[in-house]
C-alpha cells in the first residue's frame, strides 16, 4: 500500500483530534476496550466488514424464508398444530400446506439447517470485525447513531440467540426452560426487524466500501504486503495498528474453510447414503445398525414412555360416522399400498424409505367418511410430547398418505413406531406420528 495512505490516516486523526477532545471533556476519557488504541488488528476495516456483511445479506433472508416455510409446514391453522398460538399478525403468511412434491420439506429444512451451520463462522467473523464499535465512546453521538445502536442490539442479540439455540436444538442439547418453537419464532421476527433496520442504515456504506478494493486483489495479497485500510469515520480501522500476523487472504481462507467444514460434517444427516458416515457434527447422522431399519430415530419408545405392555395391548380405534376397533392382524389383511417417501425433521435430518400400509383415505371410508375435513391422530406416546397431531383433507386424500405397518419389506421396529405409524408426503417429521392408536376423522 502506498505511503500516501499512511499520511492520509495521520491527517485524518489530526483533523478529528479537536472533536475527540471535546467529546472526552463532555463524557470523560475512554478506558479499557473503549480506547481506540486498544484495537490494533491491521485487518479490520469497512471493506472487510462489508464483505462479510454482503454474504450475510444473502444468507440471512434465505434462512428466514425457509424458517417461515418450516412453520407453515406444521399447518398451524389446523386444531392443535400451532406451536405459537399467540402469534397474532405474525401468522399472516400462513397457507394450507401441500403434499407435493414429497421432498419439499426435506429440501427446505435441509437448506435452513445446513445454511445455519455454514453461516456461523461468517457471523462470528463479522462480529469480530466490528468489535470496536461495541465499545465506542461515547456510545451515542447522534440520532442516526442511536438508531444504529438500537438496531445493533436487536441484530447482535438476535443473531446470537437464533444461531446458537438453533445449533443446540439440532444437537439435542436443551439447557433452557422455555419452548424452543415459541422462542425461535418470535426471536426470528425480532432479529429480522433489527436486520432490516441495520441494512437500511448501512447498505450505502457497504456498497461504497466494497468498491474501495477488489476481492481478487486481496486474495493475491501475501502477508508481507498486508496493510491497514485507509482511516475513515467508521471507527473500525486501528489508529495504532500492530504488525500483521495474518493476511486478509489467510483470514478469508480460514473463515471459508471453517464454513465449508461445517457443511461437510453436518449435511450427511440430510443427504443420507455414505455421507452419513462423515456427519460428525450431526447426532442423527450416525448408523443404527445394519438392515432395513437402519435409519434415523428421533426419540426411542423408552424415552417417550411407550412400553412393551402398551404395545401388547394395542388396537387401533377409528372414529368417524361409525367406530371401528382393529387389531394389527386385521389391518394387515386390508389392501396394502407401498410408497417411497422421505421423513424430514425440523432438526435438519432426513431419510427416504419404502413404506407399506393402508391409505388414510381408505381408513376414512371404512369409518363412513368419504369426504374428510381432517383427522385427529393420537398415539401411545403420553400427552405433553408430540403424541397427537391434526392432518388436513388434502393430506388424507393423497393416495401416498399411509398408516404404515412395514418399512423396507419388514415390520416396523418398536423405535420406528410399531405397531403402526403415519407417513405423510411433504409433512414435517413430527406429523409422521409413531405408535398411532386412534384416528378421528371429521366430516
């Protein structure tokens, strides 16, 4: 970098000296991390921050949209399905969930979770790049800066909460005493409010900063030629930079490689096949033994309280215009259908298997309901979990929707829902209820 840039930074600091002195007189001199001299990395600057921000400007909206799709997939307008019944106007986007293509939820939620992992290193790098702004002194110097800091509170607090609770949910590490669904839903809206305000305030600066240098040049710049960005009013450029120990090329490579590694070590639980073996960061990527029932299990029968005694006493109650009680042997004697369908869970894992069972439409007809409005599905799983759900008319009438009795040609295992479970195309995993013991069809 030419020596003229060094002179420009010195002149800029000298010109602003009087302003700083007046602020120090009014608010006191900054201490600790609030001192501009405390931040010495020569890599920080508006260009680097804008580069990370441009990636998040694309990634965050995609995550938000796929999150809304996931919420809509729960069909919250149907009785008992809404995990956030107090959503108010925030539920304006809801629509009747579809059944085709059968893989739509798998792809949408897979993108949501995998992208969340991939963006985490970029979020952390972005936070590191703007760290001096968090300790700026005085904290507020104008109305515009007040709005910016308020948006930062929503933005930073929201991104930390959303990303880390989302990651902990995927990893099944629940250390909180609140509903993840409620918190993630309302947290997403608060975060996006801060995100939109912040983008509106900073987009011109980001666009202007990205034009100051080319990414191609930075990726070719070695450590020996690494220099601080020109000093400006952003407060990000170090006033007393230390000698670089890492080039911007090295930093970008480190962040990019970490992001790629998170994809490699998590995507297998959604993609399946041989990639499951390398899904080291995904608890539902592991193997469950060999054979036709080697696929993901979210919760075992023992965990949810489904005992062998309950299974031994099991019958299926079908309620409609008339009431039927059927044993598993009687169900096996009914006309069977075989379908290749995926199960995809909100935590990001997915699997596609071959299921055999009775179409739900046939069971509705047996109960005297030829045009069902919906069906309440109950399970042996005790109340308080997801032992009940409601399915729409479209889901019932889709010929691929089954009360499954077998998978891949063998009986369901107890942990996969024996004696019977629902398999619904395009439905989130929680609506593919296991251990089904009652179907109540409504006309």
